[in-house]
C-alpha cells in the first residue's frame, strides 16, 4: 500500500501486473513455500491435477457403465480419449465457473464440446457433482498419504538408529523445566520413536476407512444409476483402487475429520521433537542442535546467531495442523442429505494440513540425520546437576535406616543451605546428628554418583524389537503414483 | 460430592478463586435474577403500572434467604424452563402480590441482565488485580532498569538487554489491557428488558421508561435495541479476557523458561509456608504456579472461541447459541481471575538473580557483541564485508574453541580498526544495552 499526497492506492506499483503471478497463499509463494509445503506435495493438490482427476473419475464411471451395457461402448471409448485437460479451453472454464457459480459443470461442458457428437450425452450419467469430487478427493488422499507414510517411515528409521546409538549416553532428565534425574539420550529419543510408530499405525488404520469412492446420486439413493447400481459402484471402486462405502457419505464427513485429527497428531508429535531440540539447543544448555550449514544466516543483524529455524518451523506447522483438526470437527455438522458448507471446509483444511504435514516431515528428514549432539555439554550439565539428581538415590539409601519420609525432610532442609554444591551437601549430611554416623562420607558419595538408569537399555531393546522394519521398508519404497487413469499430469 | 475442580472440597481453588466462584454460585445466580425482578416491580410501581404494595412485597421477598428453595428444586425436575421454577417460589412467597412478579418480561430478560451483573462483579476483580499487577511490574521495572542480562531470540543468546526492559514490555502490555478493560466496561454494562421477541409488547406503552428505571436501579444502562440475539458484547468480554490471560501466560512462561536449572535468572518462589516440590525428588523446587497459569490459559482461549461461535443466533432468540454462552461465561470469568491471582503471586514472590544474569551474559561475552562489532567495523570496511568477515571468524571461534577476541586481534585487517579500548569493551557486554534504560524510563512515564 502506498500513500501519496494523502491518497491511498493499493497494489504493487513496483512491478507490472503481468509479473504478478497471483499466487497469494504462502504454500504457493515463490519465495517462502519451502517452509510450508514440499514441491512434491504441492503437485498432488495442483489446480490442474485436481481437474484432471475429476475427469479421470468421470472416465472411470463411463467405462464401468459401458461394461454393464448402461451406455454405448463407443461413447465410453470416445470420452476416454477426449478427457485430456491439456486440450481444454481453461479460460472458458474459468469464466464459466465465475458465471454459473458451479464447480464442476463448466468442466463437463467444455469436455462435451471437445468430445463432440453423441458421446458427450453420456457424460456424468446419473452421478452427482459431489460423487465425482469426493471420489477424486479419496484419490488425492491416497496419493498424499503414500508420501506422508514414506517420509514418516524414513523419520522412524532414523529415530531407531539414534535411539540405539545413544542408548547409554547419560544425560540429565528434566521435569517442570528443572533438572530431575539421570536418563539417557537414547531413552529420550525412544519416546519420539514410539510416538511416531503409533502415528504411522494410526494413519494406516485411518486409511482403511478413508479411501472409499462415492457414487450415490443426488440424495444418496443411487436412484438414477440404474438397477445395476451396486455392481456399478463395486466396479467403479476397483477401477480406481478404492473401497466401496456401505452408504452414501455425502453428509457423513467423519472420515475427513479423522484424517485431519491423525495429521494433527502426527505433526504434533514432530512438533514435540522439534521443540525439544530447540530447548536443548539454548546456549545455556547446548546439548543438541539442528544442522547448520555454511552460508545459512542466523540473524540479519547479529552475525553470531545460529537459530534453530527448521525446528521452529516444524512447531509452527504442528500448530497449524492442530487448528485444522478443529475445523475437521466442524465439518461433521451437515444438514439433510448434502451440505456443501461442510465439504468446502474440507477443501481448504485437508489441503493445508496435508501440505503442512508433508513440509514438517521434509524438515524432520533434514534435522534428524544431521542432529548435532554435544556430548561434552551433556556431561557437563549432568555433573552440574549432580546435587539435584542424586537426592532421590540418597533419600532411598538414608530411608533404609531412618525412614523415607524423614530422609526426604532431612535432605530437603540440608540442601537449602549448601549452595547447590554436592560435596557440601554430602559432607553436611555425613555430619548431621540425625544420621548418627550411620553412613560414611564415602557411602554417601557412592550413592550420589549418577549411573545409567537400570531399565533404559531394556526398554530400548524391547521397543526396537517391536518395530516392523519390513512394513516401514515397503512404505519407503512406495511408488508415488498419480492415481491417474489417463496418465496425464500437470507439469 | 462435587465433580468439577471449581467445587472440590479438599484440594480447593487450584483453577479458581473463591471470590469469583462465589459470584457464579447457584444461589448468587438466583439472587441476581431476583434483584432484577425486584427492580422491575419497583419501577413498574413508580410508573403506576402495578400496585405499590405489590412491588413492596415483591422487593421484600426477592431474596434467596426468604424463599423455600425446596419448592424451586422440586419444580426444576418437572419444568425445563430455566427461570419459571424460581419465580414460582417467589410468587408463592408473595401471596396475591405474586400476580405482579415478572410482569411483561421474558425469561431471557432476567437471565441476560443477571449475567451482566455477574460479569460486572467479575470485571471488578479483574480490573483490580490487573491494576495490582501493573503496580508490581512498575516497581520491578524501576528496580532493575539497568540490570544487564542477555536478550534471546529463537531461544538463542542474542545481544544484551536489561531486565528492566523485559519487565517494561510486560508493563506496557498490562497497561494496554487496563485501557481495554476500561473501555469494555463502558460498553457492556447494559441490561436486557424487551420482552419475548424484543418488541416490549407485554410491557405496554411505558416499556422504555420501565427499562430505563429498572436498569438504573441495578446500576446498569438500558440497551436501546434488544440484544437477545446480539451477543457481540459477551463475545468481546471473552476476547478481552483471553488476550489478558495470554499476556499472563506469556509472563509466566518467561519465568518458567528463565528458571530452568541451567539458566536460573528468575525463579518462582513460594510464599513462606508453602512447598512446591516433588514427591520423589527432595531437591526439586518446581514452578508450579507458572505451570498452572499455562494450563488454565489453554482453556480460556477455546472458551473465547465458544463465545465467538455463540454469536451466530438465528431469528429473534436461539437457545442453542445462548446456552453454550451460559456454560462459557462462568468458566472464562473464573479462570481469568484465577490466572491473575496466580500471576500476582508469581510477581510478588519473584526471585531475581543478578549474579546469574551476569554469569549467563558473560558465557559468550565476545560473540554476543557481534552486532556492535559489525556496525563498528562496517563504518570503515562496509557493513556487508564486516558481516562476512565476522561470520568467518565466528565460525572459526566455534570450531576451534578459541575466543573471538583472540581471533580478532590476530586478524590483520580487523585489528587495525579496533582500539585497545574496543578490545577492553569486548569483555564487558553489560555496557551494551543500547537505549534500554531510557526506554524503561519512557514506559514508566507513559503508564504513570
């Protein structure tokens, strides 16, 4: 916005409108999209790919109808050949959408024009708009889910490696932001791993009910789809690689809501990992850091800064996915047999969450393999916290002779007066009359030395043994197919 | 036994304050309604619309202590109207004067007005406590106006600030909240008296005078238009409280973060006689009050969302939206007062550790002056050149573990532009707090 002589004009005067590519959403921003979506995921939701997908679904329908003798085989043949968006007049479609206010009819009209002749009469024969768009959405979700599962599998494999590699690396565990007791880095990472494994399962399980076609006609009665409608929908689903729903789901949007919840859980799990790395990268802690490459700039004005930018962005994406999960729940309230107010919420919430989730995974794939682990600082922090971390062990040892509650009171009171100094505490304890020379200074020192917590390696071993690496391998190798019958893709 | 944490009998008031739960206690809620009915009857009598004696009787009986609430309770099991069972009790107590109870009003007139009275009383607490917080922050900003500490961004050490500046930022935010609350109060203390569909049809030709008189007796103003379905004021209360408590949560989070074992610049401290340790780790002193603030705040924001959504009323009245408001308003008021009460405790007992602030400031004392160096060198060698050169030396310092000061001195190009004084300064990051002290003073001047 520019203000000239008190007059306000809106627009970018510095560039001509021809240069303006009209991409205003951040996920499409030429400069910043990397932070919000991967190019691969963006292609799944590309405008043109979406329209071509609608055509693909229409083609599948007419082919199935021809196979059952509902429409002439020649018409189906002709329509299959002509359903190529690259030959369509896109500007005409755009204008027509604007005039008619309808999201599908303009595309179908243009298809009919391109097809010519009688075949065009059999376009969209008995289906309703939402049948086509919902089915296409399932194809879209299949495609993006394969990408998400592939990347999540890769994150899981890396987490497994890190867990094992650092299973005995002793570090301070923290609660309430305060040093608590010793743990190991491997054990900390194992909880990231376990959560990610659950999210992998969650998404796979959710896909079983999510990936269904829709072919139910105007109000879900399949009325205009002929008596063979049940066979038709089964064939239609097989052709597209989807499942058959038991009833119409035009107004039943729990599947999409569940998908959004699962993405929020998945991305939220990544957000927790990223946030922990940020916290442990604070200068005063310095235990972990995300990879920092040469040429990267931390701050525009403070040359020394190394900011955990990737981790911070993952947290941002997790919060965005969380908000969309709530929108997903809003889509559940549909009225009567169809209610576009719900579907239109899905169009934006599902697209955004899928893009955000893919971006978060892309970032984690960079962060985790290059994770910087500063063993000196880890050790240093543990030693500094020795006074704090040893008190539980001391309490139990003293407790054997003077009772646990009395030991708790005694240590609490004594530690208030020894300036966070472990030797001071041990000395004071060894001399306190309440202990009556029951423990030697040496015994106390021994009890106060941090050791690898008893169960850490066992827990890790059990978790690693539970991982189905074959399944993860399959997900990682999955070919991300465009689910397109015609094989036509957007550039 | 009570099941909501507001009402726990043993672990009392973890998420509430007794002061505010008293406002939303059921009997108090009834009393607000009865106050409305009494004011209505009195006003109608003054305008000669109902007999004076009837109004006097209604006024004397409109008190929860005077009514047989057993009748009311029994009636609620049969009648699903929210108000009628209480009015039945009032009518019975009034004898023949009972005819003139709730004369021409609709249920929502009574309940909306009662809700505004409860909000007014909650606002009294909120404004009082926000004012106290302001005074405490003011004293803190003054005391530590020039206490140097490290500033952080992206959770990384950035450049020096003063603790006073950090507090001054909180102070200015609280001061804006006080202005917001004041202006909110000026807008929302409006009662409701407009009859079943907002036409005042049953109140007669004097309806508007009745409304003005009734509201003035309750210390409220009358609304020109009916607001049975216009809930923007209620939504605004929610938004104001949500923004305010988010500020409290931000301050509490900062105390939490700066109280981590490795930082220890600030610590939440319990007032004498209170313990906030761990059941199994005797050394722990946990910032539980800051944590409670965060937990409560996470509920306040969605409640503000509920109130936003409750604005979508249909036609002339719509209980679906209204009742979601009834659930949200008591909670958001109670939670907000709890958050402020806790924040007061945190600030009042805050432990500030200047030695830890200086210790952390000096951890990377040369590096954190990189901005100052860049501008200093930039004047003679160009800012971008200086940035590049410094970036190179800083990386070298990181990789080799040498101090930046040594590397600067060893660099021929740079060392000729830096005086012995400059090198001396590199060891004193506390000198580089910019205009922090003046900004603190300006903020203090602005808010006092």
